[in-house]
């Protein structure tokens, strides 16, 4: 298991477009990808879970990957979040 604490930088937070892009990117990995936020865990491969989490700009989250390709998933997921999903 690998994890990284990140801050959501984009002004709109995890709204529909970034949630969709992120979930699609994480779906290609066989490992589990979870985001912990406000004491709850969310399946990061699910668009609906990401939107339901209500992660806004400035939210501190933990991205957790566990499985065979965990490091690759963490690296890509962290970069996407840090880059603000290109917004």
C-alpha cells in the first residue's frame, strides 16, 4: 500500500469533469484506489463516489493505492490532482 496527502488546487474542486477524468484514469489500474476525506473513504474509480465526497478547492485528501500496480496509479493520480486536472 502506498499513499500521498494532497490538496485539491482547482477552483471548482472535484466537480463532474475532473471526477470523470480521474475515475477513468484510475480504472485502468488493477489496484484499489481510494481517497480518504473528512474521515470517510471513497472509491476513486467511481465518478459518483468522487462527486458525493464534495471535495472543494483547498480540501486535504489522502490518495491510497493498494495492489500490483499501486505505485504507477499513485504517481498518475497525484500528478492529475496536483496539476488541477488541467483547469
